[in-house]
C-alpha cells in the first residue's frame, strides 16, 4: 500500500470526529456534577431526618471523625523549639517576632501581639488568607492590633507558601520566580501530598494546632479561652481547625466559604469553580460533608460567620446553621454580619470580630470604634533577617518534606492497583458505529463507546484494505488524529480513542493548576473516584471494544505523552494487551517530588498511589509481555537522560529478567516508530 501524504490526510472529513476540547470538558463536568447533585439530594434527606439533639450530636461526631480522616496523618506533637527574634513595644501592646517548629525542622514564622495589661488573657489564633505578604497585610495588622488592645493575645502565622515561607520569592530582587503565586505553590505541593495519601490541608491544620500548643505554653494565656479567627482562606482553615482541635472554644469564619457547595446546578458550558488544593477535603461528598455541615458541626461552640454582602445563598446557609444551633439550645451562639464592601477584613468586620470574641471570652462588649493604628513595615515584622526562611536556609521546605516521604516499594499486585485506581465496574462493550466511509483504500469508521448510561467515548477505527498481520493498535493520548491515519496508510489497523474530557496536551506554564482538567479531577476526588483511574477504565473499555471491532483476541496499546500513565496501568491489569508502547511518558511520580515545581496536571495523579507503587513497579506487572518506554520526561516535561531512566526502571527490568524475557522490555532515549 502506498503511504498517503499528510496533505491528503488533512482533508478527510471523518477526522473531525474527535470531540472539541470545550465540548469534552463540558460533557465530563456535567457528568461528574450530576453525580454530586444526586448525592446532595440523598444527604439532604438524611439531614432532614435529624430532628433531635442526640441525633445531631451523632452527626457532629461523624463529621469530626471524617474530617480528621480526610486531613490525613497529622503526626506527633514534637518539640516546638520556639524562638523570639525581636520584641517591639507599642502603645497598649507589644509584638513578638516568633519562630516555632510544627514538625521537626519545619519552621513557622509568626507575630505574637500581646496586651500591655497583665494576663492571663484569652488568645486568638489567626490563620491568614491568600495574600502574598500574609500576616503583614495592613488590614490584618489592624485586626491584630484592635484585638490586642481589647485584651487578646493574637498569634498570626504564615501558611506555607506565604509571607516568609514563600519558596518562589526572591528577597533580593523582590520578585516571584516564574511568576508563581502563593496559590500556585499551595497546589503544587498539595497535589504531591495527595499522591502520598496526605493533604496540604493537614499540614496547615497541624501548623495551627502547633500554634495553639505554643499559646498554651505561655503563662500569659488562659488555656480555657482559645479562639480562632481567620479571613478568606484563613476562614476556611478556621473551619477545618474547628474539627481537628477541641481546645478552640470560639470561632470567626470571615469570608471563608459560608455556602452550600452542592448541589452544583452546573449549566452546559459553565466553568467549574476551583480553589487551590488545601481549600478542599477529599472525598467529602460521599460523606455528605458540605461547607455548611462544617459550620453547623461547630455547634454548640460560638460561631460568627462574616460575608462581603448578604446574598440569598449565604442567607439560606446561615438559616441552616442557625437551625442546628437552635436544636442544641444555643440560638444566641451563632451570629452573622456583612461588610457591605468587597472582599477584605474591613473595619466593620474587624469590629464585629472583636465584639463577638469579647462578649464570649471577656464577658463584655467589644470596642465600638477602631482607634488609629499604624501598620508596621516588613523590617519590623520579619522574623528572619531577609524575610525568607528559604533564603536563610532555615530548616526544610515543604517540598523537601514531601521528598522524604517517598519510600521504596514492594512488588505490587494487579488487584491492589485496581483498588487504588478506584476503577468503576466495566460495562459490556457495545461499540456503536456512527459513520463510515472509504478514503484512499482505508475504511474509516467513527464510533461511540458507551461507558455508562450518560457518557460515551469518541473513537475512530481505521481499516486498511490490505491490513498487516500484526495485532491492531489502540491509540490513546493527546496527539492529532492525523498521525493515526498515517499509521493506517502503512497497513496497521487502528482504533484511536478520546478518553473522557481530554482537553489536549498540558500547558507549558503553570495554568494547569487552575484549569478545567484540575477542576474535574477535584470533582472526581470529591466522589472518591480518580479522573486518572476513570481514564484507565476508558482505556480498558477501548481495548474490549477494539477486540470486537477488529474481531481479534489481542491488541497493542500505544500512548503518547502523559497518557503513558493510563497505558501502564491498563496493561498491568488487562492480559489481552499483547504489547505496550509509551512515547514520551512521565518517568515516574517520584520524579515530581524531586523538585519544587511540575507541569503534570492533577488529572494524571492518583490519590495515595505512592503509598502502594510508582510507575516502574506498575510497569513490572506487564512482564513478560512486550513493553517499550521511549523518551520519558521529567516533572517539567523535559527529556530524561537515558542513564537516569535506566536507574528509575530497575524494578521493571528486574521483573522481566526474573521471568526470562529481559529482551521484551525496551527503554529508549528517543521516540520509536509506532509498531
């Protein structure tokens, strides 16, 4: 058969069958959102059945247990090794610049605002929102000063990725490396921790709990009067801390997400809202734990919920929370206030915070006016000389902590891999032919491959007039269909499949962190599914469909790009795959943990998989069937030197040697022709 020119192939109308990225995204988002909405209906019915204090107390215990489970391991309370590096005296209060360790050699930078009057005082832990400068933001400083003058010790500390704990901040040039923001750093580290079966949320909660440990170590703090008041992302963290640390007696969630996350009521074409990694708890939806539940389960402890402006959604949520407080006889312990202003810790909300905490912890009204306060410059509040723990090389970074958590793995089984991938039940393959035409002696057919009652994969089958005797190829990945047609013109039977929701190759910048792919991965994680695992299931369904379409018992699987993750997992599970070729795949998940940045979208990650195995151990399960890995890439999608790839894939090579077929495993430095 004479090969067909690329120009001729590009004119084939059937090649337009590949679903446009926007349509693919919308279809997947609606599919996942519908599952979440159905769960919300089910849990709403269960909530409605809670009509007694005892039943609600049981629900509170359930929520707190599940939250602690979703946070992941918090680790033991190790020595704080607290240091005060500077004390600044001001009218009515002083500021102590503070360092403490939340885990061995993991330092937290903070400021402690202490009233001038003798203690012991009630204390307020104040997690920060997503401002790059964190606790040094002028509005935050004004809030801390107001509270200190009202009689509270205030501990304001930097979350990882913010303030003096930024990894991409250069204190010399005063610039961010690679234009990376704090929220980017949160998601980059947060996704790695999810791979390890942990969560960045857990690390941030541990910082807060260790901050309380420090407060309780001080004689000027009353251990029975501890509050938590955070703004924005710090308000969300306040909500999580409420269920991790019973020592906190009073809460202010300040513009931190007082709403119902579900049902989503997502409309076709609408974007799925997404926050950085630590703002989410997975898999909260299967437990029926919405943001509203996290507020309600704080009862009967006093709670003030603050918002920019009252909206119907906020008021509906507040009414839900108020009913739960009323059920326990604590109507007066839940309050709300609005700023009637844009998103910020405004003067009105600062006064509302101070008044609420004063009434509950000082048994008197708070200040009605905010005295003048002068925010301090960075050189006064900085704990380190340069304003950067990284620049000072003080302790470990969170990325270094992550790397230390990666351990060597024992051989894995296909059954264990299935469990970690959370594979759904595979339906009977019933490929539906939609269209067919013959072009240049190649029969081209488009198919729907149903994967459930509402979703089908788009696929194109190529039947050469004189096919080769080799097994047909199933192609997955993000490359143009034109390449598949070129293979078919050489006599190969091809089934090219678009897995669910695929939007094309990863970006060359860090936009993947908040792209639809990541939003969809989060939706799946909320459902205790994995988008990566679902695409492995799509690959398995494609294999089964190809066997029917081509009337064959075995197929060859070829992947391109990061789809190599799906290919390795599918081949490790399905023996009908006689050979597997992965072109430019990710080297390993461990490779992501060896750097502080990566370009691999969350949709290619599997929660907790690094507890079980990495890609080389999964590849070992394919032995003795043929496996070719060509031109693997690193965390930044750059080619890996062959010697590094050989070292990484030692478990795979050893597995092939053990079964006497070392020659069936090929690791190449460059792409190979499809075969």
